[in-house]
C-alpha cells in the first residue's frame, strides 16, 4: 500500500505487469468540495494476446476513523504508561530513601538498646552491691536492739521500749526491702531454665504455703486450674504467681467475706492465668503505675510491703515474652492477669 496523488497513480499504472496488483491510498473529492479517504486497487492480466486492466475504488472512511481512534487510544495509553512509570520511579526513590532512613534509625536504635542494656546492667549491679553491703550494718542494728530489749529491759521505761521496738520493726522492714531489691536485681542475671511446669500443682503449693498463717483461715479460695503443663521457666513463673497470690491475700484480709479465685484461660497461642479477689481494689488510672518499682497506692501502715513485688512480677513475665495487667474497681476487688505464649513443644499438654 502507498499513498497516491496523480503522479504516483500514473507511475503505478505504467509499471503494472500482468498478474500484478497495486493498492493506493488517497482522497476523493465530492461535488460539494469535501473529500473522503479511498483505497484504489489496480491490476492487469493478459488474455488472447490482449491486456486487460482492473481497477477498484473503495470508501475507507470507517476504517480510517477506526484507525484514528486506535491511534488516539495508543497515544493515551502511552501517556498513561509514561506517567505511571514516572510515578512508580518516584515512589521507588521515595521507598529507597525510606528504607535507608529506617536502616539508619535501626542502627541508632540498636546502639541505643545496647547502651540502655549496659546502663541497666550497671544499675542492677550497683543495686545488688549496695543492697548486699547494707545488710551487714542492718544486722548490727537489729542485733543490738534485740540485746537492749533483752538485757536492759528492766532499765527502760515504756517509751524507751517502744522506741527500740520501732527500731527493730524498721530494721526488719529495711531488711525485707533489701531482700526484694536483691531478688529484683538477680532476675535479669539469672538464666532461663524452661521446663514443663505442672501449673495446678505449683499454684496449690503456693496457696498451701501462704495459708499456713491462721489469719487466712476464713478465706474462701477457689482454684480452677486444669491438669496441664506449661513450658516456661519455673522459677520466674513461681515468683510472679507467688507475688500476685500474696497480694490478693494481703489486700483482701480486711473484708468480711474474703474470696480469692485463681483460674486459667486457654487461647490458641497463649496461656492466661488470673488471680481475682474481692479486696479493696484500686483506681484504674493507676493501672500502669502499680507495676513500677517502689510505687505504692496505700500507706505502709495500712498494708505492709516494699513496692517491689509487682515490679518483679512484670520483669519475670516479660522475660518469658509474656505480659501482665490488672483490672480493678475501688471497693470491689481486683483481677490480675498473666499471659505467656505457648511453646510448640508445650501446646497445652495434659498431664
């Protein structure tokens, strides 16, 4: 095919050989002066020594319109592809910049984490050292106050005896605080020794040990723990549960009908153990604060304690990749939850 004008048509006509065809494209003028596209087919053949010519003219307006539409569509698609490609390239550049920034931040975060870890270890070592060194003079204070009460009791008036008893009580409280601090600092240094723990047996043993004190004889205690094994560090789990159960007894003992429930909830990927009481409760605005070290919501005169117990619970459970939280209402009791992930070798084993 080729476009034609008069000259090209005449040239094509002169070159037509027998059995050869030409197709020419051009425009035909109407009587009103307008034009429309045409396709001219020319051919020739010989018969009986004579040459015959064949010509065909066809209106190709619709075909041209269709070709024009296709051309516009292709141009539009090409424009869209170029635009989208440009957008993708810009997005890719932005993503690469973001990845680079994230890598830089990751390195910074890792360095900060290492620094924080070092500082925490230094702090724990310092706490352990100070706490350990404090026990020696504290033993002296307690020992001498006992001697004074025993050997010089007859020479002391009631106020003097009261002062000595206060000294002894303060020394004992300080000793308990030091012991808690030592236990808290040891937590991070202790290696985890995971094993399958009979959780029901562990909890029942803790409750028996606590309730040997006669002040807890009137408590109603409900334990709804199935016979299952939980794969975890037994020492850490024991420490956390002991502190939660002791707290439940402590803050419920002044109730008329004290009740404590210890239960278990099975989930697809985690174990949840809860300790529920009908004790004094607390305002939920302090739900995070109670797990911070030395944070107390009640006076030590009303409820003894050092403010370290719940901090140890959180640290022990976090070392097991778990979490601890509480729900409470003032005057209506509290429920503390421990949640630890199931291990594949554990999978809620029946014992």
